[in-house]
């Protein structure tokens, strides 16, 4: 008998992810799985998103880190519901970890739930957590060839946010090259250039969020 | 009976790593396992290292990527012996993969062998490949809190290269904070600030390499 440990793990994970999804749908939550390399700007983007969404859609966050609660502390300052998952040594969130966070967040008070994954351009893309969409960030300091070198996350994500475009002049990153590479891997990928320093692209990111919410629930907001 | 799959995997890996190490020692190779996030600058550093080492120590490289042979193509231009390992979906190199590369490189013609790991701040730190030292790069665009959030790699590495210091003025990265965080995790860690754009820190990195070679083999170079 041959046991395929990885297939078994992913199948078990998918079942729990589907159960999480049912909980989210019942609470009318649009759920995003936000992934990137370490330091690409996930937490900073969420801080900007919290400000930009005020009075429109209510944001909630589950934040995954190997160690420390620093990201939660940063997000807490924005008065959001935030739950921290500390993974110990695991390099990604899985559906079971996210499930364990759900009793600690008031899902009925949330319209958009963002699950901020562990900083890692590889493993998080393999594990569903119950999300509607995977969204990823690539920062311009990482290099425009990254879609070809780490294809799975680009293939799995619906939206690519190219972050830190304010630093473009200080790098050899080509936006055109990065987009061409991303679309070679995933022709349907939507792409928005953003800067959390200048605010570029934040309105487009808000419009994308609102569009997804409307597509899922048929209204622009719960209010 | 309880089977601890992870412990078994790591023990098997360590045995192969020890065998690799014997091969390296027999060929008088100083071997470094070079790790970082995606886009922190591993390949660019190796290009600069190839130039700086010319006429001193002979560099050879094993380069690991999930997909593409782009890094090998960049390094080939420097006339170095380079072997590409394409891991498919694996998010790190292990000792067995490195073992499979060894027949394809003339180890007798190499003094310093750098094994460039997959870009990932988490998993590569768990797997020995036969190296004398682990060396890691943190780039200033990633954030100065990273040692606390991804402690294992900082704990396991002998040397931290803080890269892209030419971009310091464009970030909120504090060198002092980063070094204090790194030394909280690993008090013995050596740290060098570098920039592959300005060349800052490259002489110190060369001196570190030469010192390690001399410590291992009792001479400054084979020649």
C-alpha cells in the first residue's frame, strides 16, 4: 500500500476549508486569502484598507505569523476586529488553523474578512482556508521575474497587487515585464499597481473589493 | 505506535547532509548555504562575489529554484561552474537534491561552493545540505522586525548580510533595530551591511569568506 501523505493532507484541508466557507457565507462575509513574500507590505496595505473602507464595508482580519503579535498590534490601532494566529513553525496557514480563529471574531459584524497569511511566496498557495479569492502582493523590490520563478501563487490568485511602485526609480523592476510574466502564468489575473506611501492604486483596490462584494451578495454594502 | 513523519524526514536528511559534507571536505570545499526571502538579492550578491573573488578563491554554485533556469543563466555569464536544481514544487533544497547535483560539478576546481537556496524565509532553515555555514540575506525593503517574526533562519545562520542599504532613505527600516532584533534571536550572529549597487560591504564579505576558508583549511587559498 502506498500512502500519499501530501494528497491526504490537502484533501483533509479542503474539507475543512469548505466548512469554513459555509460559515463565512452564512455570515455574509466576503473572504480574501492575502499572500506575499515577507515584507511585501501585507499589513501596511491592510492599515490603508481599513482607512479607505471606513463607512463603506466593515473589515475584519485574521492574521497569521510564525511568531510575535506585532501585526495584530499594528492593526488593533485601527479599531478593527483582529484575531492573531501564531503558527509556531508552520510556514503557511491551513483551514484548520483558520477554523480555530473563527470563534474569536464577530463574523456578523464583518463584511470583508481578510486572512493575512504567513509571509512566504510558496507554501500558502497550496492550502485553501475557505476564501472566496486569493489575492497576492508582489513588491517592486523583489524583481519582475518572480511570476516565472514562483508560478503556483500567481496561478492561484485572482488579483495581483504590485506594491511599492513609489520605489520603481530605485530598482531595475519593469512593470511591463512583471505583468507580461504574470499573465503568462495566469492570463485571467487582474493587476493593480499600488503604493501605500503615495496612495496610488488604493481607489482601484477599493473598487475591486466593492465589485467582489456586489457580485457575491448582490448589494454594494450591508448597511 | 506513533510515527513522527517530520522527525524521520529530518533525520534521514541529516544523514545525507553528513555524507555530502564528507565529499566537500575531501575536495577542500568551503560550503555555504545561502538563504533569504524571494528577491532579497542572492543571485546579484553571487554575481558581485564572483567578480570580487577573481584570482583569490575559486567560486562554484549550486542554485535552487522552483522553476526556470534564469539564475543559472545570469551566473553562467561569469564563467563559473554552476549547477541548477529545479525543485518543481518543493519550497526548499534538501540534502538529497544537493547530493544529486554533485556529479555535475567539478568540486576539485572549486574552493568556495555556495548553495543558493529557494527564496523562502522559513523552510530552507530546517534542512541541512552539507554546508559549513548558513548565511542569510535580509533586504532593507523587507522590514527591521523580520528576525522576530521568522526566528529560525536567524537562529541557524552564522552571518547576516543586510542588503540594499542604498535604499535605506526610501524605507522606514532601522539598521540598529534590525541588528538588535537579530542579536536577540542569535547573539553570536555576525552582521555586515551591504549594497550590490554601491559595493558597500563587499570587502567585509570577502574578508569573512577568506577568514572561514583559512579557519577550515589553514591557508588563505589553494593556489
